[in-house]
């Protein structure tokens, strides 16, 4: 039973290897781009909290701005890595 399933999968992979691998690359690129939503939500939340902090303590606006920009840059790296993975997958 298991060997029959295994043989069917192997036969499918050898017959449709080119189309199957390109389809899986497109699927992987799409899944990688879903990872871009996480940084977007996190950055929006952080920007909102920074605006609240500035409204409460306007005298420390410069410190809040610097901290926010650094954290936003760190959060954006996840989105950039997912874009890089998607581009690499589509390049195959």
C-alpha cells in the first residue's frame, strides 16, 4: 500500500517535474510575500504608540523619534527578507 503510493508520487514527480517545480516556486513566493503583512502591522502599531507618547510628553519628541525610526528599520528587515526570498524563488 505505502510502496504503491510512493511509486505514484515518484512517477508524478518524474513526469511533471518542470511544471510542478515552477508551480511550487510561485506558491512559495506568494507565501513569502504574506510575511510582509506582519512588519506592516507592527510598524503601524509602533507609529501609533509613538504618536501617543509624543502627545503625552512633547519635550522628549526627539528621543521618541530616533527610537521609533530605529525600531521601524529593524522591523522592516523581515519584510525585505521575505521579498528577497520571493524574488529568488521566481528567478529559478
